[in-house]
C-alpha cells in the first residue's frame, strides 16, 4: 500500500502523528472488526453479550470497546449476511472509533432530559442507531440524509433498530434554516475525503487528492453554516469526519469558533483510550487505537437569540373503537399516538406528536416513527417495521424458525413448516422477530420485503 506522499507530508505537524507507525499499520492489512449491540434487543452483562453463544459460528468478542457501553471488537469477521440476528437488528456492524460519539454526547448533554436531536448526514445509520440507544424515549431523533437512495438504506437500518421516537427525513442542510433554535443537539458526521478509511479500502487511495480535500473542506463549511441556525442557544454541535486532513478537521474547528462564534467544548479522555487531543478536537490514529482514522469535536452555541419559532400544533387523528381494538391487539399502545398517511398507520410517542406534526410541515419525511400497517376490512395488514419494532405486542402469534428455515425466509423463498397456526404470524429466530408470514390452508406466504432479501448463496 502506497499512501499518498502529499497526505503524509500534510500530517507532519499534526499532534500524535507517527509517520513510521502510521505507514506500518496501513501496510499490515490488519482488519479491525467491531459491532455495536442493540440494547433494546439484547444486552452486555459483565462484558459478555447475552446472545453471542446462540449465534452459530459467531466469534466470541475479544474485548469491549473502551469508550462505549455497547461496542465489542471481534477477532475474525463472521458472515453477517448469514446471521439472522443481524437482520433482526440485534446489532450494527460499525467501526470502533466512530462509537466515541457516545462520550461526546454523555459529556456535553444531559441525556436523561427530553431532547430534540438531529443527525444531519445520517446514512447508512451508524450514528443514528447509536443515538437511539443513548437518548430517552421522550427524546426525538431527526435522522436526515440528503441523497434519496441513501435515505432508503438509512430507513431500513432505523427500522431494524425498532424505535418509534425517530423520523427519517430527506432534506438539504439549508432546509433546516426553517427550524431556527429548534434542536438541542446536532450531529454533523460530514461527507469527507475519507483518508481515515484507507486501511480498509486501499483502492480509495487513487481517489485521494489535495483538491478533493479542499472541496470537502468548503462543503463542510457550507453544511455547518446552513444548519447552525437550527441549533438552540446552549445547544451542542458534534462535528466529525473520517479524514486525517487538518483542512477538514482542526481548520474547520478554528473556523467554527472564529466565524460562527460557537464555543469549543473539551472532553475528558482516559489515558488508556490513546485518543489524541489536537487543536479543537480529538484524533483517532489507527496505530494508537483499535479502530480506523476518525476526528470528532464538540461545540456549544452561546449568545444566539433565544426565540423559538416552534409552535405546537396537534392534529388529533380519528381512529374508530374497532380500529383501536385492532391496534391494541398488535401494539403495546401505552404512551403512543397514531397517525394515518395515505391509509398507512404510523405511531410515535404521544409526547412527540406535536413535534412530529410541526416537522412534517417543514421537512420531507421519508419515515415517521414506526409504520404499523393498514387496516382493511377490520384486519391489520401488518408492516415489516412493526415486526422489528420494540412496541410489538407479545400477543401476536409467533413461529420460531431454525437457522436453515430462517435463511430460507430471509431469502424470501418458500417456507414449509408443520404448524396449526393460521393467518398473519411473526417468524422469529432465537426469539427475535424477523418479519411476517401469512399462513393459508395450503401454503405459507412469505412477506419478507423483496428489497431486503439475501441474494447471496
Ligand atoms: N453518519 C453516517 C453513519 O454513521 O452511518 C455516515 C455519514 S457519511 C460520513 C456522510 C453522509 O453525508 C453521506 O450519507 C452522504 O450522502 C451525505 N452527504 C453528501 N453530501 C452532502 C451534503 N452536501 N450535505 C449533507 N450531507 C451530505
């Protein structure tokens, strides 16, 4: 692997850069693999993940990632595709350094409070699913992605996580100017030149150039300037990249402090983490941490105006007694509000209804809370999102599948099973829902979404 000389030269003056060790770790070809556990679907107790021994051929995690309660590193890469619990949303495959977002939040924000949070550049959903594990149920996450096709992938990953206190939007950063002083927290995990991931993706070396670094830096400034009005006075901005270039990291911090007048916040870093503080932020060097290259910095908005444009406007939805009876059979409805859009029923926590209504008049919403499905002739045609949600009722009939059947199901192939159940049934693997089937007298219809099916053999 031949790292670009211009990149190496540009890093000479950066805190913590050790040229020899940096080159060596890139040449080693070492693969660092890590996952982040979905705390709504399983847990880590005394360093052991509650479900790991139930997953065939899954390597026992060799260590916990130090800066998060949910991260585990693995010695070898299992086949995630052929693990049904991956599809059930029990964990997310994520690079370890990025999980430091947890410290940035825990150290700057009171997470026990109801918060309005925005993940501005959210696809494919690593930071957003992590945010959902950190914020309270009374907090809202707006998970935004400007590129439409990527917003769909983002929705798929959010759905797997199972939370209802989240909306997925597809807006340009400047659209958030309509939401002045609205958010308590904004995360900008900016599009960047990507040098932090060159070890993983050596082919990207060809695409790296100083010109692209300069372009990314300008774009990052534009994105930040566009979204900053949406942050409340006293609110926190978390900025991160997977680039090593100062122009996208420390220089952006300097610009944020000087031009946008927001206050840089310091974090406490444990010595054993081996994370390096630089001018305004924190660097993760792959020769020092068990992770890829990453940069993160925190800022607090002070001195802005306090006026909120937000005016609660609750549009009550009409659901008949019969419809409520059907919803109650399928959903743990306590504390939830239901909405209907083009015949499809969605749910969000009741306390977030006013916010969701307000945001729907300002943003292009791709997905709102949990999609429940459609009631036709007094029957619920359940949506895939309900199957994977954390609010599904345990009264719903379930059919447990073995590994082979689960893979057949996830390939959307024909499913055979001896069962006396009939009608809409939730299929599970190791007790975790994978999706829906409809059991008819002579066959079983597989309702796994076509676009999610496993294509590999
Ligand atoms: N936060 C994501 C995660 O943890 O999974 C990764 C985000 S990735 C580093 C940056 C995202 O910014 C990409 O999804 C990309 O499509 C989006 N993006 C690209 N150009 C953008 C722009 N001009 N404004 C906002 N977002 C943009």
